[in-house]
C-alpha cells in the first residue's frame, strides 16, 4: 500500500515537473522565433519568409494556453493527493513528498501565478 502511494506521488509530481518544463520550452521557443522574425524584417527578407515566420510564432502562441491548462490540472491533481495523504506520517516525511511540494510550488509561483 505504502509503495503504491509513493509511486502515485512520484507520477503526479513528475507530471507537474514535465508539463512545467514543457511550458517554459514553449516560452523560450516563442522568444527565439520572435527574434528570428525581427532579424528577417530588418534584413529585408521576402514577404513569404516573413509570413512563414509569423505562422511559426502563431503556432507557438497557440500552444501556451493548452499547456498552461494541462499544468493547472496536474497541479490540482497533485494538490488534492497531497491533501488526502496529509495525515500519512511516513509519506509526508519522505523525500518524494518534499519534491512533490517543491514541484507544485514552482509551477504555482512561476507559470500559474496563483501565489
């Protein structure tokens, strides 16, 4: 039973960590693509190249709300699991518990801005 709870905790914390990292990679991609568009426009690139780059940027922008929603859902799932298991002393004193709380706070304070 205890091993199953630790496994569930690791999975839920891992999902938050992965989706948080995914969100930040989309933000970085968006910055990179905007810089690339700026270089294209200042260098006098063809209208077609500029239009294609704008399409790439739009695609990156469209990924952010979906990823943020998935992150919010994963955080809520982890948070409810932590609340349900708060009375489990052996679980709350584990490294996995501490890691899960850290992952949740990183997502809440960073991407979700719920603090």
